[in-house]
C-alpha cells in the first residue's frame, strides 16, 4: 500500500509543479499545436498551444514508479518495466509524429501506415518479452491465452501449435495495442478529455491489481475453494503501482490540461497512455475487459469508423456533423466543457461496469468441482 500511495503522490507532485516549466520550454522551442481549418471554429484560438505534454506524464510516471517501489522496499518487477516499455515506446512514436507536425506546421505528421508500423514494432517487442521471465512458480508476465477476467481456455499455442500459436498471439497483442492507443489518440480532441478519461480507465487497474494481489495464488495447503478463485498473474501489485503512478501523473497534468488548456498531451501522451492501458490489460489477464473499461475510447473510435464507412457507402452522406463524436456535439452547440464532463461521466460509468463485472465474476465462482 505504501508503494501505491508514494508512486501516485510523487508522480502527481512532479507533473503538477513541473508542467509549467515544460510549458515555457515548449514555447521557446515553438512546439505548438497546429489546428485543422475544418474543425470547430472555437478551436482556432488553440493554435500554438504547447503540445507534447505527454513527455511530462511519461517522465512523472517513471519517476513515481521507481521512487514508490524503492522507498517502500518493494522489488522492481518485470511486469511494471514492461508497462513502462510500452508507454515509452509508443510515446516515442507519438513524439516523432508531434515533432513532424510542429516542424512542418500541419496537422499530419507521420503517415497513417508509418504510425501503425511503429505501434506494431513496439507491440511485437512487448509481446515477445512478456512471454519470457518466468518467476519461481513458472508464471510469465503474459500468456498465449485470451483473457477476460482471467485466462480462458482459448490458448493460441494449444490451438495452432508452438510456432504458429506465438505468431497469432503476437498479432493479437498488436491488434489490442494499436486499437487501444489509436482510441485514446482519437479521444484527445478536447481539453482534458483524453487525460480525464484515462484516469478512470487506468485507475481501474489499481483496483484490479490490488485485488488480485490480495487473493491467494499458490499453496497446496489452501482450501480448494480459495485456489479455485485464485488469479494466476505474475506481478499484480507491481501493475497496481505503475497504474497508480500513471494516474497520479495524469491528475497533476490535468490541472494544466483542463479547459482552457495551457498544454496538450499530443500524440506523445495519447499513444503512450493507450499503450500503457493495453499492456496493463494484457499483463493482468483482462484483455477483453478492455471493452468496457476503455469503453469511451471504443465509442469515439467507433464513431470515426462508422462515419467513414457510411460516407463511402452512401456516396457523400454523413451520420454525424463531424467525427470523432465529441466534435459532433460541439457543432450541435454544446460547450466544450459540457462535452468533456459528460464524456467523463460516460467513461466513469463504463469503467465502473467493467470493474463491477470483474468482482462479480469472482463472487460467482462456486466451489471447485
């Protein structure tokens, strides 16, 4: 518990007090946001607002995680390092995209396929590393089975064989990573929307990791009913600690990112946060639970897919005034703050549903057969 509180507090303090310093630095470097001409008129005033704020969040997270573990006497575990690897790796892809935008002063940085290629490379490295480093009980950070509340019987290696199974598993992890990171990226269109929604989603893994850590995992002397309910996760407490560090960093950053934002996450932050969220789901064995936990990101990304598909099918007609969905409500006359707060409410309700389902599954598991 001490490590959780310390990691979150240190990360929050760093992002809260250091973000103004980074704002001044970014202004001197002319790292300002480029605004699309076809977007809502109210966004034009945001042109030039410092971006790449994700650098602050990532740095605060790394510092908070290590300080939290070391001061509490907890060992640094591979699972936490893998989450940081994914966050930093996708943050680097986003940084390249942001840098190209600011240098060229246009809304397009990396091409779409180049960005996806970067995400896939990082996700592939993460997936392969996550199958290594077994602990004393033989548990690796990830498994080749698809998971919901815990691993299911649908295991790629058992279905397709060792080599083909690992290949399919890597594709599966890459799909989770790209969809989650792009979902957070698409939601990063209004002041504080992606940061606030990510606090809810990533915060759920503090609860999940802490709960998993407090359930017995291995013991021949335990009651069979307890063993039957056990979670076979390599480092659940470590995952909760890194999640706490990310949430703390986001809360401090949100102070400066809320409307009117003085700094934006940029792709550096949104892709990094999406990668962290995806890795937390994979390593906690709750991959499919990402659908409700990251439900807001699913909705906004889905609105873009629907808009583009309908536009092509109907030969120029649109479902929404503009996609992603939050811009549709802006064009309908909703104030930006109203859209953000209402979307936060939706994000919170979906996360509550996901965490509630996680707990109900544990309650519903009857005695071992």
